C-alpha cells in the first residue's frame, strides 16, 4: 500500500508545469503507480483549465466572439481525426521493453520511465549487497536505479542537497519509516537515514540527488571525499 505521496504543493506545481524537470519526472512516475494521485492530478488539471477558460472569456469584449471561437474549435473535425489516427498508429507499433533486468530478474517500470530504459547504464556492484545502474536524463542530470538485496544497506548518511526516491519494486526501511512499492520519498539535509532492505526479494528504487551524499557514521565517513563517484 502506497503511504508516501508528493505534497499538495508539488502536485499543483506539477500541473502548472513549474516543477524542475527531474522532480516532475519522479512525480509523473509515482502517479503511474498511484491511483490516488492520478485523481488529484485530474482534479487540479480541471481546476486550472476552468481558470484559464475564465481568463479567456474575460479577455474578450463581447461574449459572442468567444462563442464563435468555441464553436469553430468544437466543430473542427481535423484534430479529432488526427488524434484517432495517432492513437491507432501508436497501438500498431510494437511495444518496447518495459522492464530492466538484474541477475535474471525483470522489474517492470512505471510508464514514465520506459523511455529511459535504453539510457540506463550497466549495473555495478557496490558494498553491502547494493547494485547501481546510472540513468542519463540528458540536461536534467543523472539518476540511478539502486537495488538493495536481502540485508543490503546504504551506510548512514544525510544530504548536502535533496534526494527524491521512488520505490519501484519491494520495500525497505531507513530508521525513519518503512516504504513500499510506489512510495514517493523526499530527503534533505534535515534528515539522517540508513536505507536497508530485509525482505527476501530485495528492493529496487529510482533515485535522483542533486548533490553527493554525506556519510555520518563509522568507517563510511572515510568515503565522503569520494561520494561524488556513486549515488550521484
């Protein structure tokens, strides 16, 4: 069951198009997995559209002009026919891969992330039963798929910047909460946590950070000068 969602402000900014591209990507992927947030997006979109229509109506000196414009739009068949053709063409295209694989296991991704499958690098093994695969987001930066095997753990750390994480498959805990498939998680320098998966199946997450992690405990602190080389 999904317990962690984007904030109301993030949903509003997503609809308005004012979120940063990277955060918007995570919100969109979460909504692919969360019916509750899909409904929130639809409601916000309808509200925004109603406000825009009202502004357009008020911008005309005569209401008849607006009525004529709406009549022309609603009676124009070309766009509807075009949309139908586009939909038909899209359905006829062979479906591309919607999964990523690790050690013979296939993980189905939310629709928003499908276009990044071909932009995902090779898996590399890290300490503590962790695997990481970088994802090239273009000018949006770099994200990572991170898999925590049974007992796998990221050393205790905080953040120099922000971290957005979406749980793709499985569950993990971090000393602050327990997260399940579909959960949307935000972390910053005000929080310290130790992500760990104790489930037999492990846990796959998609994560975007804008600054390297800052390790805070034990020998892991020796990794701080090199933290820009991973989880970034």
